[in-house]
């Protein structure tokens, strides 16, 4: 792992942490005092969308900087990467919707709601895994096996860092009591 990669991943995490009140904890704190107005929610959604676009751009730069591709491989790889990312965005939309729902219900969440959200969260994780499995042979058609494996290592490392930063900002269910 290169120093540039480590620093870039830490930067992505820092960007995620320093985003203006777009995490579930901040939203939960707002919710416990008062529900955001529709215009406030639209503004939050807009901020989160911009943050997500920025993170995707930084992630692509990290992949480019750390994945050794020939010019011919790059020509074939990046369109597949872009399609993979578009499919991943759809799954992450469900993750964001779940986080918003969690924030809206935090403080008044019932046992059934908590279990339902847990189940949906696990389904989102399974969908990401299924997507990766689907794309392994697709990537392997355009780049060699080691390059495919390296890409998925990088993808998982970056996503793990983002998930760690995000999950550290979401309050535990039992803390609402």
C-alpha cells in the first residue's frame, strides 16, 4: 500500500467526518428537538448528494493512482468501473435512505423498527457483496486476474474506511433510551 493511498483514504474519511451536519447523529439530534422542515430536508439531501459525488470522484482518483493499468487496459477498465459505480450508487441510495429513516426515528424507535432496520441494513450489505460477485468476471474480461483482484481489494479498503467513518457517527440504538 502506497503512502499516497493511505493519505488519500484518510482524507476521504476526514471529508466524510467534516461534512456539515449530514450524518445520522446530527440529523438524529435535530429530530429529537424537532423534525426538519421539507426545505431543510431538501437542503440536507442536496449537501449529501454533493458530498457523495465528491467521494466518488476521490475514490476514482485513488483507484487510478493505485491500480497499475496499461493504456489498453485503462480504455477497457474505466467504462466497466463507471457502470459498476452506477450500480453501486443505487445500493448506496438505499443505504442513505435507511440512515435517514434511522435518524428520523431515533429517540422513539420501537423494537420492531430497530429489527426491521437491522434486517434491511444486512440486505444492503448482501446486495453490495452480490454486486461485487457479479462484476468479478466482467472486470476479469477486460483486465488480468491479479488486476481484478487488486481492484476489488482497493474498492473494499476504501469502502471500509468510509463505512467506519460513517458508522462511528451514527448513535447506537440503545442510546436513545
